[in-house]
C-alpha cells in the first residue's frame, strides 16, 4: 500500500518540465546505444554493467572484499570511461552537432547536384575500366578542412577530366585522397585516418582501410577504385559496400545527397524540386 501511495504521489508531481526532462534523457540514452551497438564499445559496456550488478550482490551476500574492490574501482570509473569510449563520445558529439546546425557545404540546387554527381561517377567508371586506383571523399555535414590541409590545394570545379588526371599513376597526387566540397575539388593527395576495425577482410588494401577510417569519424561519402581489380566501392558511416556499377553508384549518390538538400529546403523549394524531377521522369 505504501509503495502504491509513493507511485501515485510521484505521478501527481509530474509536470511538463518533468516530461521534457525524461524525453531528453531517453533520447540521449537511445542515441548513445545506437552509436555503441555493433562496436567494440558494446562489449566494454556489457562488462561495466556486469560490474555494476556485482555491487548490490556483493553487499547482500556480505562479500566484503569484492564489494570493497568494486567500490574503489567505481571512484575512477568516470575517467576510465571517458578514455575507453573516446571514439564513441566523439562520434556522438559530432552527430549532435550535425543534427543541430544546418550546413552550407551541401549543394542546394538539384540540377547542379546532378551535374556534379555525373562528373564524379563518369570519372570513377573510367578509372575502374583502366584499373586505376582512386580515393575520393565527398564532404557532407562534417567539415574535412583538417583532412584537406594534409594534401595539395586544388580549388577547381569538379570535372571528369581533372579527376582522371589526378589519379594517373606515378603522378604526385595519385596516391592520396581527393576531397570534394560542393561543386569544387578542394584538395588532392590528402592523408586519411586508417580504420581501427580489425574484423575487416585482410584482402582490403590501404585505400579501403583509409576510406573506412574517414567514414568512421565523419559522414563523408568515400569512393574507392581498386587498382588490382577495378572494383568500385563506397564507404559510409563505417560500412563498406563493394561492386558498384556506374548506374547503381549514380543512383545511390543522388539519393543520399538529395536527401541532404531536401532537409534544408523550404516547402516551396521542395515542391519546385519535386516538379523538376517529375518533368525529367516523364520526358
């Protein structure tokens, strides 16, 4: 009866602020879970939960030594978690930053977007046919300014010819990554961070590992052309999908980048963009 009264009193004291508070905490927990799941941090989190469960168990059964050790360990647990989960914490903060603020890097014109994607896809397809290795990162919400500074500044309009020339073997810029921002080639010969994922195939070379590494710390679309097989791959959000052909690659790039545009358009602009697509489809 006393427990029921306590619950009723708690429910009565709930107001709008309490509901908002609960929703914010629930959202943060959900986003943290989504970022941690299927990563190395998931196993660490399970271990931490197990240790926390041992505290009441050791207290109830009077396991003095176990309780003392765990209690002392918890005092430095917060600092340890920050160190252990540093990559996941960084990803979560970057995700919050991308969600909270609009970005000027995303192209707002659907026609220009189609032209830029067409130039990129044609270049990648040509490079694939000649088995010329290539690594191209298309910047989205996460800025790649620090990455671009590791290479040579180009600052030229995106074109098939320039992209193909950049990756000609034995030229100064062919080994690094090329960064594309909007409709411009920002820089080439850039150094990307390698992935720390040890579960990926041993057959994947440095280009693929670098592409995965960048996709793990940013939302960039990273295109890879294998110089051994000519296979076209796409890395996004820590995932690698291989064996793209020209048409399939163009469709997925348009789909992803168009969704970015539509999130930033007014209703009027969205209707106009939809009408343009309908006209192209009907013709």
